[in-house]
């Protein structure tokens, strides 16, 4: 992979920065046309996207279609359809103190934006934010992950085919190139990755007081109540946890199951996991030797501290494969309960009192997602109201990410800001307050100094009643 030099990065940035000023005046038709070119390229080169992602992650083509291609195309189509409404200034309601004025919220582009994408969904998590940035009228530099080398090179080729460098540029490379980009004065930075690196990005952005959207991760808990449909819960958990070999930031990270239904859930998870991912062609690989070793170490630590393998636990170091693995009898001091797993290991703990589960979750950093399986409404409401998470899904997992009308993102340690659809457009826009005042007499002039008895009466009246 050819990486960019410092001078090349700085030259590209200057082009993107300068052009962002011209881009402020981009019209609805121009933005729609850019999005249409992107959509057409994806449809024409769909097979090449499949092949690039498969080379990086051994991901089945069908899974790539569902979790990479379809998600991005949905974003593009929604933006093109709704962009006229999104761009339209929104009038602000007035009051008697502003009698005679007109006010509105005007949506202007933030300017030159940086998108730093991860390797686990290397196409979707780079191009999804790009859709929002283009819709909002920005110029962009994308820094795709060095770990997903084949997809990163495809993204470079795609953007070179569709856009001028000053509109959308791509910088290949690793840590050194990311550091160089983060030293530059971008107007907005969109980062997807770990909380640890998110802090570095936020610190870099603070140098120029650039705004940020941080899509981070964390340990997303899953609760299975005794009132849940256990077979249905097992099928959905198995699907969401093992897709992309567990390398999903919103996948169930650990599982709390009511003691009364523990055995039945384990039995169903075995059945459903074999049914969904027993065929190796339907199951992806681990991104790198480093991550494969890390997952092995997590499992070994849990077993050393008394955990049992209910199924799976087979590691193929040569081919970077790791089977779906369920661990029971897991204790809180294990690494799988302290670190984000980001792999195909699911630790299981039991409970009898829901309060203990809620307390456990609240003692941890706020998760990106939280899942609860239950029919009992009081259980659902207690979890919803007594915990904090970026997103919550009831009786399913992962699906919230692709919902076209939801703000997607974390809270505190799991993220800052939201993305997707209209929310993504807002994230890449400056919501500028615009007030147009009449000339001549205005209500404001009635309380200009000097303060006569009448003006004092007016001010007192305003304070009391307006």
C-alpha cells in the first residue's frame, strides 16, 4: 500500500481547505449529483467491493452486501430524497419581544472535514459518514484503516474516479499519517474506533477547537429475562454476536441471563449458532495476527480463572479463524469482563435480581448499545430508565444501526455526537442562527437607555410576565 508523505498530506489538505470556502455555496442539485455519482459507482463495482472486503476479513459476499453495501446505499438514497428539506432554512417561532423580526436556522457546511475509519466494516464506516458530509456541502479527507488494506485501496480508487482531490481526498497509511492529519486545522473530525484512540483524536481537535463526532465502542450488555422467548433470543443473539466474527462495535459483548432460563438459553445458543454459522463459508475471519492473539489471550485468561467453554473455543492461528465461543461461569475479574472483546467470545453470567444487573451496568462506563430480551414490560422499563447507553434495542440486537431515522452513536465513553440520515447531515452542518430585524421602530428600542419611569415599568413587566 502506497502511503502519503507529509508534504503530500499537507498539499492535499490545503486544496481541501481552500475549496471548502467555494463549496459553501454548493446547490441542492450539485450535492445530489455527487451522491448519485457515488451511488452509481458502488452499484457498478459491487463485485469488487465484495472481493476487497473478503480479502481483508474473509467476509461472505452476502454479509458484505447486507452490512456494507446496502447500508451505504440506503444512506445515499435517503439523503438524495430528503436533501431539499434538510437544506431548507427552518423558521424560528417568535414572541412579543421580537415583534417585527424574522428568525431562522440556516444550515451551512462546517468546511474541511476529516473522516478516520476503522477496519471492521472498512467500506461502510468510511463511506457512510462521507455521504453525510457531502450532503451537508463539505470537503473531505478520508483516512481508511491500514489493516483493511484491500478495501482502503478500493476507496482510494473510487474517490479518485468520482471526485476531484479538493472535493474528496484519500490518505493511505497508518499511525504516522493519522498523526499528521490530526495536526492540521480541520473544521470537523469524524472518528470511528476505540475510546482510547478517541481521546487522542479529541485532544488533537481541541488544539483548533474543531468539532468532533466520535463513534466509539465499549462493552454492550445483553440481558435475557425469564419472560423472554428463549429460542427467539438465542437466534438473534447468535446472529448479531457472530457476524463479522464478533468484530462489531455494537455486538452483544457480555450476557446476563436469569438463572431460571440459563440452561435453556445455552442449549438454544448452541443450536442456533450451528445453524447460522456452522458452514464456514458463512463465517468470516479475524483481521490480523495481533487481534487473533489478543482474542486467544482473553479466552485463556477466562479459563484460567474458572470459566467453562459451553461451545466453540477452537482457534486456527494459520488461517486467522476463531470459532463462535460461549463461556459460562465467568467472574467479574476476568479480562473478558473488563475489556471490549471485539471478537467471537461471549461471556455469560446469571442473575436472580434485576437490580444487581442494573447496578453492574451502571458501575461500568456507559456502553454504546444495550440489549434486553423480555416480555415483561416492567423489566423493559426498568432497564430503559435505570441505565444509560448510546442506543437500546428490545428483543433484538444490532438492527438499530441501520434504522434510517434514528440518531446513531454513543454517550460519554462510548461516543460523542450522533450520525446517520438527517442526524448525520446536522453533525456536518453549522446550525447558524439568523435574525432579520426591521428598520425604524423596534420593540428592543422601547427599553434602550436612558431608563425613564416608563422604561423601568416596561422592563419590570417583561421580567415578570414574558
